[in-house]
């Protein structure tokens, strides 16, 4: 068997032409499609990274807002608690004032009732004393009445210290 060099050369030329044609019409579009696909994948990866960064930023912002809202809520709770305590203190103070005023009114009413009772009792005692004195005087003579008045006046002067201590009342 002998090698036909023309055939080898022709086969080699066919192979080179095939490679050129394949390179131009098949490999170039495939390379371009692969490059476009690679570019698209890189773009999507970049977009994904940007979205992840944006999501992380939003998550951090959300967490910061939640923390701020919690702080604001705690501040509002403290403020409401303080206001409620102040209102409770005002209510208790007002109730104490009202209670003190009611107690004073009650004490005043009691004192007035006591004074009225004493006045009424005094009027009754005076009336009874006058009646008793009238009965006693009715049974006495004029001299014994004068003597009784003199003794009573002297006794009162002695008690008041207007008479000397060695004075005697007969």
C-alpha cells in the first residue's frame, strides 16, 4: 500500500477548510452565544448581589426602625405611666381635699349642733331655775331673801379674791 500524497494533501486542505468554515459559522456564534450567556450570568450575578445588598440595607433599616419603634414605644409607655401616676396623685390629692373639707363641714355642723343643744339646754335650765327659784322665793320672807343674796354675793367675792382670806361669810 502506498500513500497518495495528493489525497493526503487534499484531505488536509479539506480539514483546514472545514476548520475555517466551522470556526467561522459554528464556533464563532457558539463562542459569541457563550460570551453573551456568560455576560448575562455575570449581569444577573451583579444584579443579585445588588439586590442582596439592597435587601441587607432594607433589613438593617427595618431593624433600625423596629429598634426606634421599640424605643419610642418604651418612651411613650413611660410617659403614659408618668402621666397616669400624676393623674392618680391629683385624684388622691383632690379626694383628700374633699375629705378634709367634708370633715371640716361635719365638725362645723357638729359644733353648731352642740352649741344649739347647749343653748337650748341653757334656756331650759334657766327656765327650770326660774321656776325653782320662784317656788323657793314664794316660801321665803323678804329678810331671808335679802340675807341669802348677801351671803351668795359675799361667797362669790371671796372666791374671786376680792375679799381678804380671813373674812368669813355667815
